[in-house]
């Protein structure tokens, strides 16, 4: 018997076993993400730069390793800010970490949001969606999403 068919069968069996092992892995709870700070950073020309501080909580029994991060903030359904970082780190099992991600707001995105606020429509709240990912590690990329709204009622009374 030729070695080639035997090798092909062995590789096929190994592929099936790997897929079965991946399917049997228990599900992971999603990461919990909160914005805990926003500080100004040095920008260039017509852009605004901010350092966004995120508290990442890991409610799982394994650490989440990462070697890069990305972040996108949508306000009123439109992209306002984006940022990336090549920082490396870990969110410990049943623990939390603070990540600082630099983000940019282009002049066009800022003007677009200002026009929405200035159109005369009375708004009580402004919805936002924060999307991000922690890239790398044993489980690959871990994505997170945080949705909420900014209460504008208090700002209008000043």
C-alpha cells in the first residue's frame, strides 16, 4: 500500500478531530467594557485626538491575551472617532484591566455631529455605540460592543 493514501487519511482524521475539539469548547461570556475616562491628546492640523480609557472586565475562567486593539465610536448612527494601538497585554481570568487607546476625530466627523445637534430638533438623548476588539491570543480576536445614550437634557438647561 502506498504511503500517500495513508497520509491523506491520517490528515483527514486529524482535521475532523480538531474541528470536533473546537466545537466542544465551552462558550465564553462576553467581555464587559466601560469608558472610564477621556483625556485630550496632541493632534495634528484639523483633527482632535483623545486618549480613551476603557475598563475591560473578563468574567471567564481564562485570561484574554491581546497584542493589538481597535476602537470605533458611533454617535447618532454616524462614526465619530476611531483608533488603534499595537499595545500588548492580558485581561486576567475573573479580573479587569484598564486600556488606553488613542482615537482621532476628523474635522468632517466633528462638523457632521455639530450640524446634527444644531438642526433645531430638541433631543433628550444621543445614542452611541462603542465597538472594539482585542486582537491575538489563544482564542483569536475578542470583539466587544457597548451601547448607550448620552443624556442631553441637563446640558440644555445651562
